[in-house]
C-alpha cells in the first residue's frame, strides 16, 4: 500500500495496489442534481458504438467547486512547467447523460 500525507501533516491517504495502477479515460460525462454532481469517467474507442464507463464519482457541490479550483491550479502549474496544453477539438455541447430531472451539466 502506498501512503501519502498532505503538506500540513494531517490526513493520511492510502492507495491500494489495484487503484494505484489507475484506469484510462478519454471522456467525462457530468450531470448534477440540487444536492450532488455525478462524474462518469469513460473510455471511448473508435469503431465501438458505446463508450464504457470505467468509474463514477458522486460529489457534493461544495467539493465539486473545490475540485474545479484544484484542477485549474494544477493545469496552470503544468502549463508553466511544460507549455500550453493544445486543444485539438472543441468539445461537443451535448455529451452528457442526465439521470436527474434537472438541467444537464456540460462535459
């Protein structure tokens, strides 16, 4: 088991060997209700009619916003170190699955 400790010395996080290997995803589908965000990470392969969801994360709105801020911070650090990330395609506007009866989120 790998263990990580945050910088203030507080929480310890344990990652099992199975999870440490990670899962490949090239598509994220995001939906929300008044109380939660659902993020499905999927793998879409050319020539295969369906994308396979490999992981689903359900997050409170407050934690979703913290995740957004952490991602923005880390993308900025990455680009300072390695240069701008080039986007080759514009994301499609309707690439989301909405299991809730609320407006769709965007992927």
